[in-house]
């Protein structure tokens, strides 16, 4: 959905992009360069009724809401696999099978995007790209199996590959990551990966807290989730495992240098793909054909759990 809530876009498996207004009227249809590896970043709304979309071949297009091409981005020598748009509206990123990410900067005088930099931190096809909230860093995944945070000036900041030390096991495999994004809280990364190189339909999610240490999110013995989201206020996370959804606190935990370990489940729900409201006070879940909203006082629930945690010895 566009940021103003006026338009909704979707890409079908035949690679046709359709955009509707909120009344259901079709605004545009056009073919895209469909990427079977990363289906999450084929297009992005970019504000002012425009979209950045993968085109056929090695390019991407900036188009208006009527489908007219405003600008083409044709600097890659390989297929474009993902596109993103920075929150401040100043940058566009295009990630390609040519092992590079091109960063484009808005020339406000000409109202045109110029090539700002070429990111070269990966050694194989790049599957995904995502801007940080401050628009100065990019998160990317690649066929080289690395998850990398790079500045827009091409300076590598953080990279992950292969394994993490876990709370219950010696190692937790990151597998083959093919999609990663910064969480809305700005303090975490969520990664979609597969245990097997060519089995992306059997993927799962991993969550990593980014602070003084790299902390892998774990809930009891669970460390690879069907879905996971951090709350906007940075204090909670909701995860799905099967049809079981749980809310846990980032405040009540034990952690080591490598992992965050949490057994304090504040709320149990049913459904799939939980997400928080923009104010962080409510949780929504998808249950079959229904979207359920859980109107709960998270702070009160958390305080009860915290009091129990601090005084646990009194209950035995």
C-alpha cells in the first residue's frame, strides 16, 4: 500500500503489476521483471503517486500512477532483482545479479535521479536490498550467503554468514538467506532464509538484534520462526510458529554475547503473520480469511510479567 493509503499494488505470478485505488478501480497494469527468488521487492511506492519497479532485462523504471515512465535506471550489466526507496525520498537502490547495488540520488534542481555510488561488498548475485530508516545504510542478501549492512558510501559495517552461537545448541545455521529487511524499530534485522539452496518454498525467519553484540532472537528452544516482527517501541516482539503466535518482551530476558534468550510469553494468540499497529499498542493476526485485532494493554501485561520475574522465588 502507498504511504498515503490511496493505492494498493500487487504482482501476479504471470509478472503483471496491477495498481488499484482504495475503491478498487484499476490505475495501471504493466509487465515487470519477475524475480522468483525475492518476490517482496519487485516494486515500491515512492511517494507523489510514483513507483519504482523492476523492468524486463537489466533495468528498473520510475513510473507515475498512470504507468508513464519518468526515468529508467540502466546502469546494471545483469538482471535487477530488487529495488528500494529511502524514507527521506532522496535515494533509490537497485540490486542486481551483476553483484552490485546501484544507489541513485535525487538531483532536486533537475528533479532527476543521478548515480550516486556503486556498492561492491558482495561476490555473487544480490537478491535483496533495504534502506535503513536513516537512509544512510543498506541491508542486502546475496547468493554468496552473506547478509551485509553497507553504508551508501560503500563501507561495510556489519556482515553475517553461516552460523550463530545459540543458547541451546552450539551453532544455528543461517542457511541460504535470500531476503532481509531492517525492522521498523531500527534496532533489528529480520532475515528470510532456506536450509537448502534450492528450496526457497521451505523458508523460515531469523531475527537479529543489532547493538553492542549481535544477538540472535530465541524463544525457549525456538530460534527459526515462521514469521517474526519487532514492536515500534523496541520493547516487544511477536512471532509465529505453526498456528501459534506469541508476544514476548525484550525487557525480560537473559542474554549472552551471542544470543538473546526469552522464555517469558506475555500473550498467546492463534493465526499467522502477526504485526503491530503503528503506535505499538495492538497486535493483528491473520486467521484464515480474517484479520483479527488484539486490543490489549501491553504495558500492563509486561509489568505483571516483570513483577513475577523479579519475585519468582516467592512462588516456590
